[in-house]
């Protein structure tokens, strides 16, 4: 339970960083979410509960930064690869 609460807090912070004005911060937050999705399949429920999936899609389709779009696309691919 403690791990889940901390994961939820982490996801919430990262999701909020996807909306930052700095494109590097948005890209790094997307990369971190992608790494968590790929390496922590037990946390996928928290990933969905924080709306990270929707925010990554929004970043991929609406962001002006090509780098942020690329990284968010890879994060979504990692999420889709979950069992």
C-alpha cells in the first residue's frame, strides 16, 4: 500500500510537469513516465488513475516541441506494451 501511495504521488507530480512551460521539463517528465510504464507493470493502475495516459496523448498531439512529441510518443508505446 505504501508503494502504491508513493507511486501515485510520483505520477501526479510527473503529470503536472507535462504542463510545464519549459519544453525540456515536459520532455523529461514524459520520458520518466515512459520508463515507469516500461519497467513497473505493477504500477499501471496508478498510471491510469492520474490521467498520465491522457496527458501524454495531449502532449504528443498538441505540444509545439518536436522533442516533447517524440518522447511522449515513446512513453505511450511503452504503456501499450504492458501486459
